[in-house]
């Protein structure tokens, strides 16, 4: 009759509208759990995990809080293409694996060939090192097998997951004491201090009574990719700039910032001229700006010099948190680009242009993120070589994500 027991007993089909796609994207209402600002998001993005056992709520994973919670105020996005692609991909992999493993079980017209294959499979399965139910696939002999056949296979998804979780911490420390108990965060903090050494940022001096000592603190953040996977433990040693005194620790603080309209115009121009934009990231950008004032900061919490615990650092270059840090970094970068023959934009001061015969290269700067493109690849290569020779840069390849914009550059247009 092709009817379920429920339908036979009740006389109607069961209502399944409350069932949702496992692993789909969802949005959890933040109803009073935290104090929200005027412009803060009213909902958090999450992943659907299942249903609560003691109530009619849903069990979801909150990506921002990194916790599993139960809530009835959830909106689901079951049209997420990533989930559907993953489901179809897993189904295709299972079908392929079934076809690969059980191909020897299919009957063939050639009786002699089938008998020979069954004989080879029986001989191999009789080996004590192989499982009893193992069947030899076509064209594969025991001599061609690398490794132990009883050992499991690591799928690509498991390998990618291990890349994200093996060498990074999944928890953001609340204070420096929590971070010092985690080896992953200790490595990240030491790497930050190594940046100071490479850039010759500061040096120790004896503390005197007439110095205005500015405190320092650690800021911890987990850096995620577009899929929400934690890819890096990123921490910054920042200066408590609110303790600075104008005229003593700083003077001018203004620094130009790229407008989103300029970035959109640059994308349109690159599409019209049929060349691609690329992106590079500046490591610890503010550490490259030279200071004009005498600024003294306390030693990093948890990393005090045991020989000189009462000394303080005198800064040669800017640190994150200083009021003049963005301005000093912009001056250092703009002076370098102007010395290389670039011209500053008349309206957009963060756009730099260099022309060579009929070719042109455009460089857009947004603090430590730089996008650039040219109709001549040679100009792009010269720009990359010059920047990497002067600063510690990392190439990020073709532009895909910038200032909240996801960019896809194709032959027939830019999306």
C-alpha cells in the first residue's frame, strides 16, 4: 500500500515541516543574552545540529560565541549551496566507492574471465594480512597496494579540518593569564614580539620620574576564513592610547582612509579595461611608521625582562593603539610609493597611479590591505618586488574579498 504506519493509524500523512536540513546555515536571535549596541547585529550566524530533548527548541552551534545552545527563535537557510554541494559530493563519493569496491561482484558475460577474477580474489582474501571480505577491484593486484589495506583512508574533508585545528587554538583567551596557559597562544604572542625585533621598534631604557609611561595590553582574536573555520590565532600588543597627552606623546593624528565608492570605481575600471586586481597584506603595518615624538611604554604583560624588570621601552616606530600610528604608517607608505614614480590621486588620497607609455598600474591602500592591478603584468611584478623589498608583505593572489565585498573576477565580467 506504500503507506507508513502513522498514516494507516491516523488516516493522514505526518507533518514534517519542523524538520530541518542537518548542518544548514541558521540565524539565532540574540534576545537579551548580551547587551547590544545600537548598530550591533540582532542575530548570530550558526549551524543547525538537531533538536532539544527536553523542549521544542533547536540545538544550534553559535559561530560567534563558539558554543552549542538551544533556542526556539531560529531562522533557517536550507538553500545554502555549500551544504547542498557537500551533500551531493558525499553522495557521488559513496556511489563511486561502491562501484569501485563491488565491481568484482557484478556478473559478466565472459565466464572464463569471471572465474579467473573470482579465483584471484579468493587467493588474495585468503592472505592473513587482508580482511576476509576484501574483493579485488579491476586492474589491481596485491603487489600494487601501497601500505596496509586494513588501515582507514583520510578523506580530503578530514585533512582540511586537521589543517584548521591542529596548530591553532579554538578558544579566545579572556586575559593574558589564560593565554599563557595555552601553548598555541604563547607561540602567537612570541611571533608578535619577534615582529618588533625584526622591525627594530623599541629598546629598553631606565625608567625616570619625568617619563609619561603608557601601558600595554594583549588583544586576542581568532581569525576565520569565509566558511567560519579558524585558520590563525592572531594577537596584538596594543598601547593604551587613551593615556597619551597631546603635545607630549602625539601631535597630528589625521590619516586618509579609502572610501567604499572608490573601491567600487576601481573594480569597474579594472573590468572595463579587462585586467584583474590582486591583493597583498602587510604584516604588522603600523610597526613601519617612524615616530616624531618621544613615547615610552611599559613592558608586555607576561614577557617582562627578568634582568631589567623596572625598565621601560622607548619607541622608535609606532605601535597599534597609538593615536598617531595610522598617520605615521600612511606617511611611510606614501613617501615610498612617491619615490618609485607613483602619483597620488587628486581626490582619493589613498589611490596611487603610475603610468608607463600606454600602460598604467593602480594601487589602492586601505590601512594594511593593498589591492593593485595593471594592463601590463610587468608593472605588477615590479610593484610586488619593490614592496616586498621594503616591507614584510604576503601575496594573497587574485582579489576575492575586500572591505566586506566578495569579488569574483571572470572573463565576461566582475561579480
